[in-house]
């Protein structure tokens, strides 16, 4: 019997990278997983993902920056499953460049996806999660995917730093709020280091296009050399920590930040 048997989870940004790895692990541990992403429901990527994960997985097309999308998700989960035990706010984008060159439009876009999306998702699902959490060991669980860039600064990623730092402290705020009100919902943030994902690959390519390296592989090698474990993480290596936070094993864990970075921030 899996650690998430009988539980219902939502994973945003779940078609790729860390989100997909988490969704895959949750299904393997017995959860019913609803994946939310921007792709149309009939797209090839959606069909392949749901088929690979099996009958415990389903998909809903949604924009995490849109209130109506979140209301649709909440209504769907209530009508279809009658419960929401786990929320993984994983959807996110990045933004790099010197602060003086960043446009206000780009700043607002990253805040909309990385911060507003976490707020809107939490607000939309808390009523159902409070009901659902009362019936399971350890209560319901909100897992907000932040980053090591929400803990430390890094050159030319100030907007991303700000967005992920906001996720970190928002998580602590709601954790205290829920605990004070005796609501059966825990909230924690997960802080990945450098992970082999499409988002990271796209970011490396932009750095190459700006002339900071000749090819993405050079940047990968540099990041690996700067990481104490001397390699980048696989997405699956974030799924285990997420499983811990989602399960009853973390019943006394709320308001915490779980760093999974190969030792990067320990230096």
C-alpha cells in the first residue's frame, strides 16, 4: 500500500520536468493525480502523459494566473473526486538579465506566474483541502516549489530571486495561519537547486545567445563544478522530498523549507 493511497493531488505545471516527476511518484504511491498545465486537453503531450501514468492520472488545462481557471479546478476536484488532499504549486517561469534592462511587463509576468499562481491556487483550494485534511493522517499538504534562488541572490536573476523569495515567505505565512486556526493543512516550500529540466535548458540557451558561453554544455559543466555533489539533479530526485512533505511522514512539518540542491547553499 502506497504512502498516498486514497488521496487526491493536484500538480500544476505537471506535464514536464519536476512537476511530471512528482506526479509520476504520487501515482506510484497510490494517489489520484490531477495534472494542470497550459497545453490543450487534446494535445499529444497530454495524451502521452496520461496514458503513461495510467488510470490514476487525469489532466485539466488551466492558466495559474487566472482566477477563473482556479475556480474551474476547484469545482472539478469537488465534483469529480470530492476531495483535495495535496496541492503542489509547481508551475513557474524564469527571467534573467541586468535589472536595468528588465521591462515592467516581464517583471509582472514572472510575478503573475510564480507568485500570483501560488496565491490563487492556495485560496481556491483551501476550503476543500480543510475538509479533506480532516479525514487523513497528517492532514492535507500544500507544497510550494520555490528554489535555492528564493534563499540566496544570484547575478542577473533578481526578478526570479524576488518571485521565489515571495513563495518562501508566503508559505510560512499560510502555515502559521492554518496552524493557528487549527485547520488540518500543512504548508511547506521545496527548494531545488539546478535540475535537468526543459526550463533550465531554455535558460542556458538564452545565456549562450547572450554570449556568456559557446554552448549549453559549457554552462552545465560550470554548474556541476560549482555544486558540491558535482552534478545536476534529475527531476526524480525532487519527487522523493515532495512525497515526504505530502505524506503522513511529515505530519509535524509545516512552515519549513526543504532544500534539495546538492550542497549548493551549504557553501
